[in-house]
C-alpha cells in the first residue's frame, strides 16, 4: 500500500525539509532563523500542493514556547474519500436517475 501514495516525491521533500530544520537546531540551537526558513519552506510547499500534515501534530514555537495541537478525528473522511465524490459513482447515479425518468 505504501507504493500507492499520491505525491510521494512531495511528501519526501517535505520530510527532508523538516529533518533539515531539526538538524540545524540540533547542531546549533541559536540558529532559529534557518530553522524557521526551512519550516516556512515546508509550509509553502504543502500549501502549493494542497498537502496536509499529520492532524495529530503538536507545534511549539521556539521563541515564545506557544504550543498548538491539531486534534485528530479518526472517523473524519475527506470529501474526496467518500463514495459519492467519486466520478464513477456519480456517473452510475446519473444513469439510474435518467433511467427512472424514462420509465415515467
């Protein structure tokens, strides 16, 4: 199943940029500007490609210590993952509707 990930290269790029930010801070905790640049790059890439990070992510600001948590609802489904959003399902529903109209 791991071979079927959409935008695999983009996720790998995001992962690389995230690891680069962590590596910079591990080597020199004072170098927050470069780490912020990497985080901004990561955010820009994910927005441009409309990719989402893990919803259970906890983000902590290195300057002020503010923590944000993005709670995860395991029952939540994106619209594109729902059967009625799939084009092939819409086509079959339209055919059933038009066949029902022809019978009246």
